[in-house]
C-alpha cells in the first residue's frame, strides 16, 4: 500500500533515534542489498533478530548486531534510547528468545503475514508485503524526503559502544584458561574461517547464548539462527542440510556435549552419506544452565553431570576427529579439520571447556 509506505517514511524521518528491527523475512525475500541501501540512505542503526541474523552485515558501521535471549552491547545501549522501532520482515513475537521492546516506542511493522500485525505489540503503522518489494518502495519514498533536517550519523557512537563492549569481554574471548573458555573457541573460530565462505549454526542452550552476540556475520545466510524452541541436537541436522544446499561452503555446527548425547549418532549419517560437515563439541561434562530446572534430580542423581569420549565416538563412526584441550591448539585443529572436510570427510572437534556462566544480555 503506497499510502502506508508514505506514512511510515514520514514517521521515520521525523524521529530522532530510530532503529531498524530486522527479522528473517528479509532473508526469505533476499533483500539484504535493499536493506543496506535503505539503512545508509536514512542513517538508521540496524539490529537483527535471532532468526534474522546475517540479514544485515554485522561489520557495517550501522550494525547493532543481533539480540535474542542474549545480544550485543550495542543493542542494549541503543534500544532503550530509541523513540521509534521499525520492524522489517519480522513478526514482533514475544518469546524467551526474542528481545523485549521497551514500552513507549512508536512502532512500525512490515510483515508479509497480516496476522503478525498487532499480534504481541500495538503497532502504530503497518505495511503488509514482501520485505524486498516494501524496501524498494521505502527507498523511493525516502529519497523524496531527504530535505528534512538530517539526524546525526550514529556510526561513530555505535563504534564507540562496540569497542567498549568488546573490551569488557576480551578477557574471556582471549582467555588462556584450561579447561578452555568457550568464548575463546568462538573468538578463535571467527578469526580462522573465511566468514564469507562459511555457514555456521549454534545448538540450543549455552552454545547459542554464547555465540549469537559475538560471531560476526558478513553475508546473508551465513548463520542459521534459531531458538524459539530449544531441542538439543537440532543444529546437527540443520548443518547437514546447509552443506547439501551449498556444498562449496564450509559448514559448521557448534553443539554442547549434552546435545551430542541426544542426537550425536546422526554424525554417522554425515559419514555414510558423505556430507563433509565440521561439528565442534563444547564438552564441559555438564548439562550447563539447566540445573535450576532440575534441582532435585541434580542433587539426588547428578542429572547435570555428563561423561563421554566423543573423539573416539566420531572415530568409530568413520569421521575425522580430534580432542582439543589447550587454547593454543584451537586454531591449528580448526585448520586441520577444515582440510578434512575439503577432502570430503566429516570432521569433529571435541573441545574440552570449562562451564561458563557469564552471558552478554542484549536487553
């Protein structure tokens, strides 16, 4: 509806501190180029949902990163201060894995599904339609209103907040602790792979909550973000599908030892069907983060605690495997495992980690 687009642009251009809240609809519409053009044209910061992660390049000066159950320091800083939230390709669903929108904000929502409108939040202006088509309309309409007094370019403030946030986390991201800190694995992994040629996904629980804020995506569909449900082991099947869809890409799933215990035998499927994925297990010998849901079972029966030599399991299933116990071995082991996948063999790295209870909350 052109009138809805016109009203939305007028509201956006009149706001002082807007944010673009981007969901997976932008990925489905293959609208990243249009999103980047629109953000740059209007100079509006961009955050993505868990499912929308990778819809906007997170190395872009206007990127606030991703926020779900956990999120970046940039989202935590900018979202409460925003006066207008413009949802693009998003449902604005309230769940434990979605970022809460503070009250008192002007809300604009674009979704291809009319049933998303006003579902969980009162929307001031709705635009029903495909995200790519709507973004093209928004760009054209915004160009007619560029004579409105421009707002300050937020890029320098975003960079300042990002640097401060990362400096607070760098002791964990570069930790030399033994057992290995899982944040060190995530940081080294991100510095080692070619992110433009990699598809990666987390698993439920701590791997998701630790990876989402810090793993920086640069191209669409390079990260499979999920988590409104929390079935352990789901990432293993996802990454096999991703590898089949994009065989030229390095395909990685990062999972905990509990998730491998529930679904890890499907690594045999990857071996049998010659699907050369890289599985990284964060093995802290614990069902971390769930003990408060299982206090009696944990106290009486040790439900939280796990054991297993998953390196030998992967070897027995016919894959390449390594156990990684020292921080300095992370990068060399990733490179060796990647070479194995390039040769057509599924690989598994069992990284012995400490239980880490600190998380970056995005709201």
